[in-house]
C-alpha cells in the first residue's frame, strides 16, 4: 500500500499584488513543497499567487488538487495542464473540502478571500475542531497589520492569549515549509 503524501493547503491571492517579492516567494514555496514530498491543495485558479504556487509545485512533481467554485471558473480558470480540479457549487463547499483534504495550511499574501480562509482555519483550531499546522508566509512583513489586529483582539478580551500558539509567522518560504514539516508529526490525529 502506497502512503499518501501529506497535503499542504495554500491560501493566497488570485492576483500578484504590488510587490514582486510575493510572486517569487509563491514560486519558491511551491517548489519547496514539491521537493519536500508534499502534495498541494489550493483554490484551483491558475491566476495570481495561486497560479505561481501551483505551477511551481506541479513542475517539481507534486500532486496538485484545485478546488474551484463553478461560478469562478471564468474568473480564475484552472490550468490546461494535467491536474485534478474539483468543481464545487460555492465558496463554503470550497473551504470545507480544502480543510478536509489538508494536513497543514500555508497562508501567503492575498486579499479578503485569503483572510476569510485564514480565519476559518484559525477559528477551527481555537475551537479544537482542527489540529493541523498553520503558517503565515510573512513576506516583507505583509501580515504585521493582521498580527496587530489579533494582538488587539486578545488585549480587549475577545480571544485568549494562546491563539498565538495556533499559527506561526515565517519570513521565508524555507522557514514556512520547515515549520510545517516539523509540526506535522506533532499534531494529534482524530
């Protein structure tokens, strides 16, 4: 019996953003993901940072699974290359399936959808529904404002201090992939 490769679910922008460092980091993360023997679960579109991660992972030999809501098919078209694309009816089913297929989560720079996905996994982790590594790839301090917000939520008594233990900010793709690899075996399995 062949052991399934652990899957990293990547949440990130469907655009490239203004800093070219984001695309470089996305490509590097995808290449490292493949080189370390992981498979990729992502939003399914071959646009923006999503496309950069998926293309690099596929070129490196990783199994790539895209989860794409049917209504986004024309805005975030899937790759014409060989890969598994699962079409779902809506964003809620996309997130549900991504969470169920993933062994770990990496969050790269992105917009509202990326933040929504991050908050879905961090909330699930806080509620003890999810016990999987979560890492923010904090290229050039992209997630500093989010950290300030989270610190403020804790300071105002709306979350426990221990939410900071549920995720890790990593400044480089190498540190992000190392964190995931080191913590996959430490997470309790249901």
